[in-house]
C-alpha cells in the first residue's frame, strides 16, 4: 500500500500564491505519473496538472502559465506552485500517483484532499 499526505492548502486572496506538497510513503517500488486533480462544488473532478517520472508535464488549459508542477523523485514528493490564483481555482485539490509494483501491477492512489479557497 502507498499513502499520500498533502499539505499547503488554505485561504488566499485573488492574485496570491500557494504551494501544495504531496509526499508518498509505504511500500513504494516505482512511481510513474504523479499529479493533481481538483473538484469544485457541484462539478466533476478534473485534472489540474501531472508529471511523469521523466519530468514531462501536462496542464489543464485553465492553469497554464499560472501553475507549475514539479517532483522530487528521491523524496517521492510532488509539488504544485500556484500563482495568480483566481476565485475559480477554489476547489478541493487531490494528489494522485500511479504506482508499479515489482511484479508489474499498476495501481492508482489518491490523497485525502486539501481545500483551496480563493477570495475575490
């Protein structure tokens, strides 16, 4: 089993910045993609950004140029630097990773979610 612990959420004014962190622990063999999703009230969960083990990144159009995803493979940690935050960024943000066990099985793991609220 792999556990994910998120930190860095909170309340910020529009135009401000926050940095999310998500550390993975447990029976880790190989982590493939890591990323962040978010879910606003009444909406479906959507991808914010993800990053492969090789460092290739992918962003939702709504956050391009404002958010930056990075990872520290030695620490099994993924980060999301969020700048120029907007009220529409308000949501619960979930950390995610895809893990490969030594026998080849791939599994998805999710964090518990952290609330980001951007006030206008």
